[in-house]
C-alpha cells in the first residue's frame, strides 16, 4: 500500500475527531473536525476521480 499525504492528513483528522469525542472535547471542536474531514475527503475523492478519467 502506497502512503500518500492525503492518507496521512485524513488519518490525522479521523484520529483527532475520535479523540475529541472520547475525551469530551467541545461540540464546536467536534463539529469543526467533522466538517473538515468531510470537506477534505470530498476534495480528495474528486481529484482522484479526475485522475482516473484521464
């Protein structure tokens, strides 16, 4: 498996979100991390799809 920057950032966001949930982080922090994760993964998926179509 090839480790990319996208995988590292995505994994970091997931870990941060889970840590915020498990350790009682504020709702604002959890919402921000969740939104960032969805936005980042969505952008990455679109970029990967464009590369596949070439």
